[in-house]
C-alpha cells in the first residue's frame, strides 16, 4: 500500500479515536456489565415480602386482578421462573404517555398477589433500577437519559468508532504480518503498548465491527425507516406490521375461558422442544386479538432479543399464532435480523458466550484507553540525550492525559459506588432509585476534577485505589448485610447474585494490581513523561519539582 | 499519460468526507432499494428490516473507504456515477 494512504488513514484513526475514545470506554465498560443485567438486578433487589403465588393458583390470581382492575387485561405478565428481581407472580407496568419509549425510569410497576383469604390484591412495586441505570449509561455513552437526542450522540460516536476501526486496520495492514505476533516487552514502552493495542484490536475486530454497525442502527433506525419509506417502500412501511384481521371472534371474551398458564407452557414446550419458558405476556385478552407471548430462552438457538424470544399463542385455544420470534424456529430472513440483535447482546450460546462478551467488552474498553495513552505518548517531549533540563510536557497532552484518567477510571469508580449505593440507600432512605444518578455523577465528575487538579500521574494511582476500594465494597456490603440485619440490607445466595459479589472481588484485586503497577511507574518511570510524579498538574503552567528532578 | 499509481494523493479532507457522507447515504439507500426490489416475495416486515440493516454498513463502508480516492473530485465523480447507475437500474427494473 502506498505510504500516502497509510498517512491519511493514520490521521483519520487518530482523530476519530480521540473524539470517540472516552465515550466508547464508558459504553464498553457499562456494556460489559450489562451482559449480566439480570444477575445485577437480582443482587440489588430487596427480598420479596410474603410468598409467591404458586403457578397452579395463577388462574385465580388473574381473574381476581382483572375483576379489581379491568384495564390490566391490556398487558400483564405472569413470571414463571422465580428470581430475586421478579417481584411477584403477576406484574404489569403503566407507562407515562409523554415519556420516551426507551425511558424506563418513568414506568410505574404493579404486582398482583393473593392474600391469605384468597382475595386478589394490587400493590405498587419499586424494583431496583440499578441494572437499567447501568444499561442506560451503556446505551447513550454515559449520558443520564435514553432519549432520542442522546441516542443520536451515541450513533455519531458509533459512526466515528466504525471509521476508527477501518482506518486502524488500514494503518496496520502493511506491517500486519510482522507486527501481529509480536508483543515486544521491554524498555520501549510505547512499542509495547502499540503492539498490545494492535493485537487486541485485530483479535477482537469482528466483535468491534458488529458493535459499531449495530450501535449505529440502534441510534438511527427511525430516520432510516422514514427515508426508505419514501424512496423504497412507496409509503407502505406503516402497514408492514399490521396483523391480519383474525377470524370473526366475538369481542368481549371472558378471560375465565383461557387455558391455565401451566397448560400454555406445556403447549409451547410441545411446539418447540428445548425452549425454556420464563414468562407469559398476555395482551388484549378480552379483545378480538387476544394473544399470549410465551417468552423464554433456548441455549442451543439464536434469541431474537436480549431477554430471549417468544411464541405467540391464542390464550383460549393454545394454538400457536406466530413463531417468527421463537428461537430456533425463525425463517431465514428473520433469523438474519435476529442475529444482529443477538450478536450485539450476547443472546446466543448461553452463559459461556455471556462471559466471552464480558471479557471482550472489558478488552474493548482497554483498547480505547490504550489508544489515548498512545496519543499522549506520541506527543511526549523527551529530555535531550546529553541530560539537559527536564522538558515541560505540552499542555494539550497533559489535559488529555488527565481527561483520560478522570473519565475512564471515574466511570469505573462511579459504577462500583452506584452498585454499592443501591443497597445502602435502600436500607437508609427507602427510595434507593432516586440516589443512583446523583451517586454516579458525583463520583464521576469528582474523579475528573481530581484528575485535573492533581495531574494524570498522581490521580491515576489515587483513582485506581478508589476503584479497588469501591469495587471491594460490593462484596463487603453483602457480608455486612449478612452479619448485621439491623442495617435493613440483604444478601441473596443464588448463584447469579453471588456471582456479582465474586466478580467484584476479582475486579477489586485487578484494580489494586493496576494501582500498584501505576504507582511504581509514577515513582520510578522516566521523568520526562506526563506519567511521572515530577510533572505539573495540567492546570498549572510550570512544573514544580522539575528543578529537583533535573539535578 | 501519467501512470495513475504515480499520481500524488491529495488529502482533500472536506470534499472527500462530504462525498463519503452524502454519496455514501445515496448509495446505501439505492442498494437497499435494489435489495428490496429483488426480494419482493419476502414479507415486507422482514424485507424492510433487512433493507434498513444494510444501510449503515454500506454508508460507513463508503465513508471509511473514501480516503483511498486520489482526490476529492474523483471521489465525487466515481461515487456519484455509482449512485446514478444503481438508481438508474432501480428505475429500469
């Protein structure tokens, strides 16, 4: 390849990477955690008071709730599997009509239960929004609300990310064979970081291409549909999802005539062996288009959505109306569409693939962090060979080093503190969800401020220790909850909830190791670098301590 | 005549980037139209989704490849011709 092209693409890679890198770090770190959204939700969910209605008694529960609140017939869910974050057997949501479709924080949740006398009772429930909060950080690159404009920001970042991927490959191609299997550890730190950046980038390139392109679609699909409706579908797109008129069925059907949940589950299992139902979503059950979506997962198939797929059944006859979204039963074109979702959300291959995505997500976050470090290192002012005066590093380099340290480590500190805070706040103030956002952003911006005040080198050590402590506080909180019930906290002993505690332990050790390694570099590394303790914080013009170092 | 591989590569950041953005979008929508036209038997719901999904890869593929043109003018000419050709095919079909 001609060297001019390599130079042009190097410029593209540098600037797209710098603009998008820190937002992508947040998206990837929060995204890696979002792979385990359900375990996180389970960890943060307070224990359900009272016993869950047995599945066999569910028809009585449905009839009782519908008698008390007929509007519920529009859409409610029967949860089949018991988990900490499932507040009861029967649940439904009321959405604020003014709020964005993706805005989970404005949704009100209700559960239906049977009291001791067998009468239906409706209660508002307040499930922990911790897992959703981290998911929102992931979906809109660290912004607080999943709204249209924020998603467009995310889409722009994802488009820059796609450009950075292609340009990075173009830059690396001429020397790929020579560089790919080389990880040159040693004195030349920049060479080592560059080799590591290249290896991680090339090895996980398919994963990153999938993420970049799907993220662009998630941001801009509405706009693309509008344009295509005009130029491709001749204005017929709006009719594509209208269901065919069903056979003449008298409206006002009596829900008492529905098959029981156990029978519906059995019908779905008989239709699709290997499919494991997790919940039943009833829609419009008193209308002519009554349908129950039997949601579930099939570890051997591609799931169309993160929470699995569904078979649509007629709740009165048990007949399968639609299997377009049933894992393993989709038509080839539908499977293509589903695979785009599944490839983004790790909705295939079960727990092993989820762990793989978790690690790939963390590796991706590291890729963006290391990219910024390489930008900083490329612009380093070195001391002349004859040992002259120690140069002051460029101001823009010091600013970017501080921003990278503050944003990236600040995001990790913020998320760990928010997880811890979700449990403590419930015990102390009740409405724990109101505290998620202030806790996260206070720690995030606090870390950024610290990084600018103290300079990248010293702040990196402090903030990594903070990240280690905050992450260690996750399992410690669970331990404390077990020994001190008066704190009004809880500890769940399911594998998924304990998995959060164990993973946090490992994470805390990793942060501690990074803090020690960084501290060593700050003390003993070359002094002509922003990563040396002798360098000035970026908000000051001159460098105190430079004279001492130079002597 | 000069050997094209010897022609100096101009950076032309603005004209190349706008060519990739604008004509990449035109190409992507035109290609999705072609896909939709050639698969008319597929139900609209899923055909439309596939047509939407193919837009960002084509658009960003063009945008990220556009800097391989030796100048911004050539990028506009070649991509414009490609877009016109596919749009023309769509009209003929």
